[in-house]
C-alpha cells in the first residue's frame, strides 16, 4: 500500500505546466493554487488584471487534488437550518447559488476543454439508522414546499440494492444533480487554463509575511518579495496565522481516503449499479464511489484530526469498508492519503476582506463546486465587476481560540461520536 494520493499518481502534474518566476510587481497576488485561487485567477485575467498565483508546494498540492471528486448539491449546513438562521429569502438565494455552482463547474470544464471525467451521476445519502431514514420523506416534502426542488427521492431499504450493493443501511435519499469528477485532472486543467490566459503560476513560494503599504502590499515569500495592489488568500483548510483574523475564522479538519485495486466489471456493477456517489448519515460519515478506472474509493473523518497515521487510518477505513461491502474482504488496498478541509463554526462558506486582504474559504467538505464558483465571484469582486457575493453578506464569527483546534477538536469529536451512538 502506498501512502500517496491516488489521483495524482493516476494523473500527475503535467510536465509542461507553465511555471513562472516570482515577478516584482503584480495587480493581484493569489495565495493558494486550489479551486478557489485558480478560478479567481481566471476571472481576474478575463477582466484584464495581472495575476500571480503563489503556492507553497506545487500547483494543486492541497485538498483540490486530494478530495473524493464529488461536486454535491447544497451546502454543508442543512437547508432548514440555513432558512432559520438567515431567513427564507436568503435561504432560497443560497440554495440556488449552490445549484448554480455545479452548473458552473460543468460549464467551465466544457469551455476550457478539461478532460476530468465530469459526469452527473447523482448521489445517495445512506441512512445509518432507521431513525435517519424516517426523516427522508419529510426532507423531500420540505424541499418541494420551500424550494420547489423536485429532484430528491426516497429509496426504501427494499429498493436500495438497485443503487448500492450493500445491506448495511436502512434506505437512502437520492439527488440527481450532483456530479463526479477526477480532482487532479480538474485542478491541473484549471491551472493550464489560467496559464493560457496569462496568469503566472509560482511554486515553492510560501508567503511568510504580508506588509501593508500605501499603494498595496508587500508579500515576503520563499522566492523573494512581491509588490501587489491586491491580495486574495485562498487557502481554506491550509490557512495559517499569516493573517491572524483569517485563521480565527476557520479550522482544519482531516479527511482520509483509501482505494482498492481495480475491480472486475461485474463487481463494480454489483457495488454501484448506477454509478452513483454515496455518503452516510452519521456525523463521522463515510463517503464512497467508484473511480473512473474501477476502484472503490472509500473515505471518512476518523476523529477530525489532521494527523492520523495513514497506515492506522487505512486499517480503520478498510474495516468499515468491509462492514459495508463484505464483497471487498479480499480486495487489496493500494493507496491511503489525507487532506485538510476547512470549516467555520457555522459550517458555512465565507468571503470578504480583513486588513484590506480578500479571502474566500470554509467549504467544509463541499468545496469542489462551491470553491470553484466562489473563487470566480471573489475574482470578479476584486476586478470591480461585482459588488458582493452572498457569502460576504452573512455574519462570520471569529474567535481568539480558533487556532488552538488541537485542544478543542478532541472534545468536539467525542460529542459527535456520542451523538452518532445515541441519535
């Protein structure tokens, strides 16, 4: 078993990806080369601004090449909670925005010619307990009544075998509009598109300090000093104390994934007859899908930590995978890896400006489409083509204790495990 990312082994960073030296001056410095940063760079270049994308490692190294490849409908926070918190008008706007984000990814991969195996497979939420299944019918009614959304459907336990080759669940809730893709192909395709339009991609350029100046900012990096008129921090789960108020608004969570060796076509058909994506209804959820080359990809959260040993984590994930799919008891595990997702305490994405510096983050595991669309909108805001985004209009709590996540996340983990046990 390799403790490396399957996606980037299957599709490595292109050797001909144009990498630039650090310029002396630039209109906009984008810190982070994932979906947010690259879509912002595309929007800024379309508006005529010069852009440098600064990456501390290599382009697309973070969660944008490490995730499960699921562009899901909706936000991490449940929509009834969103309605209660922000009101019906804002709730409907946020839901329509989230749907539009998946459409935007689809449009982008077509327009930019990105071969990332994008497919509207849909997804199924799997009921971990009978009480979870009992809520699904009410959820379908709520979405119909409040949002006019009729692409959800309930899958009974008797019908579940038509969707997934497992008996471990008590039914499901399907959504037709979610999409699957290959994360590495997507992020490297975005990088190539940004470079084609004139964005400068600068690797091994960790930003150590930002200094405010009268005309803009000085960014002190591993590659030297950059003078920028505007700065966008697009680091999500990899956000540091570089800009302290930003770190106070987000904390990292670890997500872990294993893949099997390629499975026979017959076994693939048994496990996922319709090629859906799946996740279960626990707080410490598991998510899984087949990869384009026919492997089972199986992921989960463990204890929210970002430092679980990858061999230990693989053993735990494999044990749960075999509980769900006894058919995979003898399937070899080929890869085990992790990535950091970023979450705010309200489980909502956020965008805005602090100390004159722009930011967008907080996707909480729904970043494939949300980070893409929000990156575009923030890029347009910086270019003066847009006045705001919905996620700059909602409150964003920041706390001095947020950076001390290694202290409080174990307590949060214990509470979630108890809730999963009792709920």
